[in-house]
């Protein structure tokens, strides 16, 4: 497994698409704090505040990373490398596990790159401009930022698990990409369209979509002009359980289907 993960890391680090997305996030991470800071003269209540400012913008990640994962997961089928990997002695379950773990590694890198670049650039710009912090209590902002970073990794991992299942069924990159678009925007539409429904079933469905939870911990979820965020243990447990259940379910089905499926591309 270790050798397989090293091979996947080698592939990812030299993948043009991966480098292109990393460059995109780097550019965005540089431009956004300058644009936002210019509006506020880089004033800070505390030194953690920049991380809370970028949290609502992390929704941007969900329109980029899942599409890349569609390419990454299906490359074995598309280029035929999966046949050689299985023939070399790796089990199908190890292949799936290795692919998923590699996807999570890429996700983790991008999330930390996005938040980290924004934070470093904002702090440097604030220092250069002569702005100072009011030294207000930063505990709440620290919890908010840590929650957002952790949940972003977890929810993107949930999308990775869904894409693993879709890709095993589709095998073809084009099909997987289209399916991924449909899943992302379908979840988004269900979250928004049913959140004011009079039906308890539809309300429950909207409440438990990935998009709803993402918008809650990102601080951008609004219902009837009311700003709703995660509050209380039950909300956090619910936000934690949804992606974990999806990951467990999708990977389990993927393992079962992949054992029975012909690996010919």
C-alpha cells in the first residue's frame, strides 16, 4: 500500500491539471486578501480574523476539486494502468483505498493552501500597510476557522467517495465529469429549492444535503432572511455524521461493485 500511495503521489505532483489548480488557488489566495483588505484598510479585530473572512469563500473549492477528482479516479480505466496495478499483486480493495487516500491527500493540500495563502498574504499586507490588531478575544474565531478547515476537508472527502462510486460505474472520464456536475448542482438545487417547502420530507431532505451543511459551517446559509450557522452539539454532530455516513456507504458499495466488475477499459 505504501508503494502504491507513493506512486499516486508521484503521479499527482507531476499532473498538469493538479499543478494548474494549485496555481489557480495560489493566485486566488493572493488576490482575494488584497481585494478584501483594501475595503477595510486591513483592520483586524484579532490575528485569526482573516481565516474567518475567507471561510465563506471556500465554497469556491467545491466547483473545482470534485471535477479534478473525476479525472484522477478514472485515469486507471481511461489509460489502462489499473490492469497493470491489479496484475502486479495489489488487491482491488487496496486499489480503491489507495485512490481514496490519495484523493484526500490532494484535498488536504488544496484546503490548507487556500486558507494558508489567504492568511499569510492578508497578514503581510496588514503589516505593510501599518494596520494593527485590536487584540480582541480570538477564541471564537479560532474555533470557527478550525471547524471550517476540518469540515471542508471532510466534505470534499465525501464528494471524493461519491465520485469513486460514480467512476467505478462509469469508467470513462467524460461520463464521470458529467455525473459529478449533476451531483454537485443537483445537491445545490435540492438544498435551495426545498428549504422553504411546506413538506416535512422535503425540508428534511434539504436540511441534510451536503450543500446545506457546507453553507452552514461556511456562514452563508440564510432561510427567511435569518442567518443560520452551526450552533450546539447536535448541529455539529449532524454536520459530522452526514459526510461520514456518505463516505462509509459509497466506499462500501464501491468495494462490492469493483470486486465483481470487469476492469477492462
